[in-house]
């Protein structure tokens, strides 16, 4: 099924096929950086909401991490599916089918790393979002999630399992 993209998507996606170059400023690496940042945006929205709810309610850290992961998937998928549906006219089901593999893997890697860092730094165990450690752990976890997902997204894009939408 061929998808029609809006002009922003066309600019972003036109270089998603990997050529045998590895220059850091190549269109491929720019696409990977954009796709990873887009994924991170969705993850951070869900991650932050889930951790804030979990810590504020005094939930067990594992419950808080599960909640933040679930919300990261919801927000990450929403930030991809709805714009894709608007720009292409795809149904919800078709849009989901077009993006689910890449999003599941990319968000999963980000969430695994971000939750692990937050847990080990103690941010999720602070008992209050007003505790500086909560925010310090998040400040370390977010860029770590990006760094961890960057090569994963490069692999997914190279194999056309993920596209920049």
C-alpha cells in the first residue's frame, strides 16, 4: 500500500533508504535523529505522567514503571498514528499496521533504559515529585533513552521497519 505524505513528511522521509555512506551529516542520519527525537517526545510525555502519578500516589516502583511504560506507548503511538492518518487518509487500523513494529521496538528500548536509570538512581523511589532526585534521574534518563534508541532506529529505518512520519 502506497502512502501519501504531507510536505513535511516528504522532506523527512525522502532519505529513509540507506545508502552506503556513513557521513554524520548525511540525510539518513538526519532522518534517524528526527525519528528518534519524535519517538522520545512521545515517550517522555507518557514517562513523565506515569512517574508523576506513581510517585505522587506512593505506588510501588514497578507499578509506576509499568504505568509510565503504558502511557509512553499510548502517547508515542498517538503522536505517530494521528498525524499519519491526517496526512494520508489512512484508517486507524491501516495507520497502526503501518507503524506498529517500529514503534513497539523503539519505544520499548527507550522505556527499558529510561525506567532502569530512573529506578537505579532512585528517582522513582523519592516519594515526592518535589524531591530534586526525581528530576535529576529524569534528566539523566531522557538523553540516555535517546542515545540507546538512536542505533535501534537506524537499524529499523535501514530495514524499512520504521519511517519518519
